[in-house]
C-alpha cells in the first residue's frame, strides 16, 4: 500500500463515492474512492465535473473492474469549483463541432487530450530525427519581406495606422514610412532562408509556424499551420525523396512507440464511429493498421506524366468521371485526382515527381526537357498532399531567367541569389505540413481538430 497525492480535474463522480480523476498525463482516469461517511456533505457537493481537486490517499489494487489500481482517499481538497450546470464539458459525448466552439476546454476531453499528447510527441520526434543525424535547427524569421511560394497568399504586417495611412505620390499606401521601411508579411515558408543556411551548415531544418491567407475553407487548410522544412546541400531529388520517406516513417514509428495508449484509444474511437456508417463507407483498415501499413511499405514513386496517363485512362466512380476532367498534360491535379491515385489506383502513399514547371514555384530545378521541374509531392491516403518539396535551381542564370519571366523583382531576392553566386551547389529540401501529419497519425478528419487553436477564415475567436 503506497501513500500517494495527486492533483487533477474531476471527470465524473458517482454514488458519492467513485471519483474519476484526470490529471492530463495519460488517457486513463484514476479511480478515487471517497470515504463518504467521513467526508463533510459540503465537500461532497463540491465534487463536480470539471472541479480541480487535490487528493491524498492509499494506492491499492482495485476490486472493481475497469482499472487495476484505485486510490482510497484519506483527504480531498477542492482547489477550484466548477458549476455543474454551467460547465460546457458535460460527462457525455459531445460533437466535434461543439468542441471546436470550446477550443479552450475541449482539451479536457479524452479525445483532445490524446490528440494533443500525440502532437507533442510527434514534434519531439521531429527534433529527435534531425538532431540525431547532425542537422542544425534554424529559426527562420516569421516576419519577412519575401513571398517564398510566389502565390501572393500573405498576411500583411504593418505598423501604419489603419485610418489615414501615409500615401505616396501615386496615392498608394507609402510603405517606406512603415516600421521596416518596406512591405512585409508573415512568412509562408522558411525555405528561402533555410537554403542560405544549408549552403553553409550542410544539413538544416526549420520547424515553426507559417501563414497563408488562402481563402480555402476546407478540412485540410489552416491560415496558421506548422511546417517542418529540412534543406540539404548536395542532395538531389532522389536523396530528397529518401529523406522524406525515412523521416515520415521514423516519426510515425516514434509516436506508435511512445503513445500506445492514446493511439489505442483513438483507434477504438474510430472503429466505433465506423460502425455507425453504412457498410460501403466503412474503412478497410483500422487506424493502427493504416499506420503499420505506411511503415511496412515503400511509397510508390511516380512521375507527373505517368500519373496523368493513369488518370486519363481511369474510371474513378460509377459515373466514370472526375468532376474536373484531366485531359491534357500540364493541368494541376485536384484533390479528387490525388485521392484516386493514392486510395484507389496505388493503394499506397505516393511520391509524385517531375511536375510541369508552370504549376510549380520559381525555385525548382528545371529538367533537361525544359518543361518539367524536379518537384516532388507526397500524397497520403485520406489526407492528400502531406509534403511538397524539390531539388532547387542552383544555376544562377536559369534562376534569374525564371524570376524575370514571372515578373518577380530580382532586387528583392538579391540575398537569395547570392547563394547561387558564391559557391552554389546542388541542394534539395521539402516542407511537411505538421497538422496533416497529426491528422494522419490520430485518424482525425478535420485539421481544426489537431491544432490547439485553429485559425481559419472568419475564425480567430480564441
Ligand atoms: O507545398 P508547400 O506550399 O511547399 C512549401 O511551402 C515549400 N516552400 C516547402 C519546402 O520545399 N521547403 O507546403 C508544404 C506543405 C504541404 O505539402 C502541406 O502539407 C502543408 O505544407 N500546407 C498546409 N497545411 C495546412 N494548411 C495550409 N493552408 C497548408 N498549406 C500547405
Ligand atoms: Mg504544395
């Protein structure tokens, strides 16, 4: 018999006796048995769902089913009351939509506790992987003057007054008078800065928040998301693919090893959800089976051109048509095509490479065919694109031509072009969307449910 003391929050309290306590460290509640005859009625009334309590007692083997041990309480102190009527997290199943409206409290549920612990372990795994292999962690800036992806989906950063900002001769806002003396924005990617560091430190990675003002209200997009971006000098595209595949498998395996209870819980939850669905819509594999499948199989590597041929000749559904028909080389793939390739045709994670230059960013290395670039996207079942990366254009003139062709101001990128002027070399990297990884590992389906406080269009309430 061990004397223990524990602090946490009440999940349920039954028959004035059985208190299920959770302290956030693990999914399981601790069963605490209250000696109600010797506990003042006033205290018993205050043991309500959500209340914070401090408990002292003896840890003993439990007579009841459901848990191995329980605490026989010798003393309980109510640290913080919780009005049972008002408390939003009632001891019942709440919808994910309802929980999203209570982002500050939803982490007190089993599901969100599990997701957020898995998220934390995954982020540790990211550092573990790279640090073990000699990569240097680089903190790239959050405020930048550049648009790394050239997609114009940026949040402006300004210290100018919203009312009557200074204007220039053309009547436009005069950013030379702004805080930084120029237009700035929140970063969409740390890649360009990471590249400059890779050209000195060899192997580097960033892991930080990135921001995109793309107005896509989907279950896969956030306005603020975390991205992991390794960048490696002397790596070509094949080495980049090898790194990405090895890295993804490592972090998934790491989570499976460190979070068996949370993942088993999420697995069961999904199986229960699945049972409610019509037979045709049920998943063929459980969450844990899906994770193991990824670990045990090689990702399929397929060129864009091969993928287009497959898509042109395929009959995706009863209507035998995609919503958006791919009929010519050069078209960008929509998520229905990506899902078809991954979930129906290959039935495996897929690395698509050598995309048409016109649908990819300016910094990717042009192939000898003059029309494709050394790009790679990794597509995952149920998720779609999880990684975007490439071998970078290391040839100064080719890069300058591209920049000019796209009408990007070369002067803005003088520092980036310097890496091509002084000791340029083959190099590659990729960006992994951290929340999309967490989605895959937890089996959740909406990206809003795998980040503590999601930022999406019309929503920054917390
Ligand atoms: O494909 P993207 O735009 O690539 C880059 O930003 C490169 N600069 C990365 C690099 O090569 N260093 O984004 C990379 C990944 C995507 O594959 C996706 O997983 C994720 O970032 N991502 C998003 N995740 C959540 N919400 C969004 N709005 C996202 N946009 C991209
Ligand atoms: Mg991409």
